[in-house]
């Protein structure tokens, strides 16, 4: 059986978690602080704040920007449902725009028509690790005075060329970027998330919001020789990462460069193996983007039934997933007619499939997958 994804976790991660357990400090503490510093350095961001997962990161991004009831946030329907849900958590309204079929990312030519006097932010998703066209998107946002949040859940290790140089996703290129360390992403802490920003005031708000609005963190009180009374200066949350998770994350960060190199080689090999199959559309990078290939998504010809194709591959021992979901088709969002045409989003959900891609795959696995896909296309 070839699974869709396998995290790369080994003795280094297990030993790091064990050391934290035995240290006596297991909640948010020195490991979280070190993980934040190392992540910030890696992506070139002035500030990084670790949280429980990317869903909470996205919610805190909106909260720190003061987005709430009566506000509209533009994003894609074609994303994991958390992207839309966080907008609802804040009492704001998600406004969905369609994607480009080539990159599965927000179609920036459709942004202007979606902006109203209520629009406060855009959540740009780097779907499956493929960078979204940030230069175009930020230009529109700045013109209208709208904030930009990057949903970089899948995009740790991806790069984008901005102003003539390659930069990591997370620098950030909008106002705030949010990452996930769920096992389905490229690096994992079991559950985990990170916010990066260049704005010290936003970073200060993330830190208050993630920890009950507490003015003096418990770790500071723990280490103090003087009695400190803390205050709770706003209604915050408990969205902390644990030190065990952060210790694992630090080891995963060390692996990231090799993981990306390996994933890029695997994606390149898929392109060679699948490139000449009539009717199959392969993903490709715009010349200004370098994906971490969190997922490898191929578009089946319309004549092939997606579910039957996936079942047949599963029967041959190959796990796949259907194209990225569309939130506007799920019950919490399906009540209202979408304001804008979402045809490309729906077509991608209904006709694309994700193929297995993980560092431990070997060339025999990839050839077996390619042969099986070829077989399906020949039907
Ligand atoms: C996985 C994912 C999320 C949610 O991340 P969690 O860490 O699981 O909360 C949000 N947005 C996108 C695009 C994702 O792929």
C-alpha cells in the first residue's frame, strides 16, 4: 500500500520530546521561544509567534487586525474549510472568489470586482504549497487599503521571487502569514501553527491573544525573584503550543531544506513520468514560484469519473485524495448563493486528484503510481 503522505519523524524528534518531558517544563516555554526564533530566521521574518494550529493562527490574524461583525474578508472557497471558518469565528463574512485552474490559487484578476466598502482583508492561500501571485495581490490590496493575510498552512519551505530575489513564504509579503504543522503538511509537530509578521504591534497582540490576554506570561513569573501580579488586559484564548511540540518542530526545521530538495526532485520525476499522458493536466510552477510540493495535484480529463478512478487506484494499493474541497458547497456555507462565479473551483474539486508524495517514497513507488495512472487514462 502506498499512502498519500507520511511524515518524516525519527529518533531526533523522539529524543527532543523526551528531553522536554524530563525537564519538568512542558507547556509554552523555552522550546517554543527557540522554535519561534529559528522559524523567524529561516523565513526572514522579524517576528514569529507559535500557536496551537494554523486555524487558531488565522483567527488570531483576523482578531489582531480588529476584523469582526459587519466586515467582509475575500478569500477562496477552494481551500480547506478552516480558511472560511476563521472568518465566521470573528463574525465577519467570507466573500469567495474563483481560482486559476493552472495554480489552483486565487485568480487576482477577479479581486477588484469582489471588493466592497466593507472589505477589510484578503486571505491569500498558497494552496498545496504553490505560492500565490503576491505581487499582483498586494498591489490591489494596497490600492484599496485592505490587509493581506497569507494562509501559508501548506507552504513552509516554498519560495517566491519578489522584486528580483527569491524569498521564503513567511517573510511576510502581506501583513501576516500563518503556517500549519499538521502531519499532512511538509513539517509537523503533531498539531501546531505559526504567525509571522513585520509589525511588532501585531506580534504583541498575537502573544496576548494566544495566552488569555495575560500581561505577564507564566514562564516569566516562574523565573522571577520578585512577586509579580499579572493582569488580563483583553479577552484572549488558550491557543498555546507546548514545549514538547516545539522541541519536535526545531528538529523538523533542521530537516526542512533536505525535505524540500527531495520533494522537488519527486515532483520533477512525476512530471517526467506523467508528462506524455494524453488528457492528463500536470501542475506547474509560474516562473516566479518554487513550490514545496506539499501535494501533487493532477487534473483528470472530464470523461473520467473521479471517484471510480480513485477507487481503482486504491484497489491497486495506491491512496489518492480528491481535489481540494470547496467551502461554498458545505452545509455551513451552502445556504447563500455565492456572489461570484466559482466554476474553476468546482471543476478542480471534481476533476483533480492528489497523488502520493513524501520524502521516503522511492523510484519504484513512483513508477508504479505512474503506470497505474497511465492505465486509468487508457480506459
Ligand atoms: C491544513 C490547512 C489549514 C488548517 O491547519 P491546521 O493546523 O490543521 O489548523 C488551513 N488552511 C489550509 C489551506 C490548510 O491546508
